C-alpha cells in the first residue's frame, strides 16, 4: 500500500507538470514540461536524452542543465523513473513476467531493468510484487 501511494503521488506530480498554464511558467519550465510530456508518451520506446532534446529543439547539454535546475534530476533519470513507475503498476496489476514487463517499459534487458529497479526501490521487481500481493 505504501508503494502504491507513492506511485500515485508521483503520477500526480507528473500530470501537474504537464498541464501548468503556459503564462505561469518560465521558458525553462516549458521546455521541461514538453520534455516530460514526450517522456510520458514515449518511455516504452528506445528513447534517450538526445531524442528528448531534439523533440524540444534544444541541445542535450541545455536540457540536462535545466532539468537539474527545475526538477533536481537528470533527463536520463526522468526516463528511468517513468519506466519504473510503469513497471510498478504492471507488477501490481498483472501477472506478466519480469522479463515481459522490462520489455514493455522500454528497458534494454531484464538484467538492466532489475538493477535499475533495485537501485530506485531497494528491492527487486519480484520482491516488490510479493510485497504488493502478500503485504
């Protein structure tokens, strides 16, 4: 329940960023909001920071700089975080294998998915699923 609550908080924060009124945000915030929209839509694909920067018509180094300033994280971490959010949702609500989930969420390999998941959550995807289903 704690994990699902945190997941809902993160999704709420992401959706708020997407729909900020344009007149109330700076140019950097607009670029970050546009980048997050792109990430939210395209995370299952093989996207990287260069793809996001190109979509936003900025350089990767500028995107990195403003991401850290606005969100306190890098664009790469934002992509990974979005993929982890979806992986958690799938782990909680489906019986898909960890391998199938990693593929659906845009990770290059099951091993990379498991390593990133554990780094972000402190537990493996399988442990997360067991905790979710069995308390």
